[in-house]
């Protein structure tokens, strides 16, 4: 039977259909975003957001996102979605952030909250599941936070992950997999990956044992004295030369007795003190706590501090499919990143021309001549340069 040919576009559509998108926000419907996002009223001094694409952009409408508007403020805003559990599934969290103001000190990270978060009272003490994204302050702090909530504590990745510090839009992606592997991407490129079990500060948890293991170990300790008193065969003994198995029966090998048990001692002649070793029955016990799984994910938000405002957050995505997230990033940030840089370059040239014109006007107001041109400067400074001295006619 001949195979059925499936067009490439059909495969792509099937892949999209298989992906579960828990949350997606591009702010393409203007001010209707206010119906989905809730500004916290926990503190009247919290800063406010507006919808903006900034001073330069790749596409005026597509690049619109939530922009911080007030200097020296805390910000707290969130959006709710249908609660879900990522148990046994990959969890992908992705968004874009643009520090148009050239961030000097402030956060650009997002937080994922449980479904029962109080949006109206959202603040720095509100419990969250995941905190992810860039944080910049001075010359010392320029990192990507990846913090997970586990057993009523927050645990941060112990690796130093550098963030982007320029004023352009960048795509941040966090991937948590059921096998406890993870991946952190910036602009679609993996910058850090590894094991959640080993790359987070979970050393204190590694020392814990399950109740069954503790019980087994206590039982082992109670029986050590009894085990010590047991006899064992003398391996160095040999049969007597005149021993006849048919007449005398089986040869009874001589037995040795272990010396009396004492803490911290072991019998002579035994190299491995096997009964003093704590044998872990479940060597993979950390995975039973599901370090990368959260039962009641139901909100995403921004809860941060900024000295200088102007950051734009856009293209939020939470899904279970890495390929879908990759394609979504290409269709949003990937389409506008180039034009954004081009617009910034054009604006920079215009600013330079404007500054030069203002400088010339200032010199005229002061009664000074404008600075010499490059060619006249070269004539005065370089005696060997062509054209440095006027050509003399025939005498």
C-alpha cells in the first residue's frame, strides 16, 4: 500500500493543533487590554501602565505593549486565565521586554501565580510559582532570574545568567520539562540549560529522607549488635587429608565468631563495613516532589520596581509546546526586530544632525566663527598632505 503524502503546511497545522496555549497576549485590540489586566490597588503609590510601542519600533501596532510610565515606582498588574496543571507536561513561558530608557536600575521580569492570587492586592509578598526575566541595577546586577517556589520556599538558579542591557526588544523564553531538565533562551538562542535538581540551590533538600527510609535505617541500627554476634565460615580452613566424604559425611567447616560490637569499630579482617552503610532505597527521591510541576497555575503578572520608567512588555505566552513557542516568537519579535533597529538608527542620525545645527547656532550667537572644515584643518596640520599649500604660478 502506497504511503499518503501530507503537505508541509498540513504538518505545521497539525503541530499547532496539538499544542495547548494557556495564555497569549499581544495587545492588538487597543484599550480593551484593560478588561483583561487588573491593576493592583494595594498601594496608592504604585506606578501606572499605558499601551505604547515606544519612541522607535518595528511596527507601530504590533509592537505595542504594557509600558511603565512613572520613575521611582513599584508596579503591580496581572491577568488571569483558566487554571491548569503542568504535571507530566512541558511548561514554556515566553515574552518580550524592551528597556527603551536604557535601564539603570529596575526589574524586567514576570511572575506566574497560582489561580487564587488576589489581583487587587497584588504586591511583593504575594506568593508566586515562577519568577523569570532580566534584572538590572548598576554594574553589579545584570542577570536573568529563574526562581521556582518549592516546599514553601523560593529557590533561585545558582548559575549566573547574563541578560541584555541595550534599549532594543528582546525575547525571553523559559522551558521546564517533566524530566527535570530546563532551558533559558534569549532571542531564540539557548544561553543556559541543565538539570533543575542540580542547578537550583536544593542541597538542604538532598539530605532529606523519606519516612520509609528513616524507619529502615533505625531498624538497621537496632539490629547491628545482633548482626555482629553472628558466626561466619572460616574461608581459610581446608579439609583434613584423611577425610572421607562417603564414610564421614559432609565436612563441617570451622566457624569464626565476630568480636563483641562496639560503636565506631569493625571486626578485623573485614575490609568493607557493609552493615554501617546507609543504603538509600530511593536514590531518585527528589523527583517525587515534582520540582517542575505546579498544580494550580492561573495568573501572570508584573510585580517589580524601576528607577527610570519606559520598559515595554509584550507578546506573553504560556504553552506546553516548545515548537509553538519558537514559531510564535518568530512571528512576533522575529518580524519586527530588524525594522526596530533600522528606525532607531535613522532617529540617531537625525538627532546628530539636529545637535550639530544647534551647535552652529550657538557659535553664531556667541560671535564666533564656525569651526574650520576638515580640509582646512588638514591644510594647517599636515605639510606633506596634497593641497596643504597653495600652488604658485610661474614667476
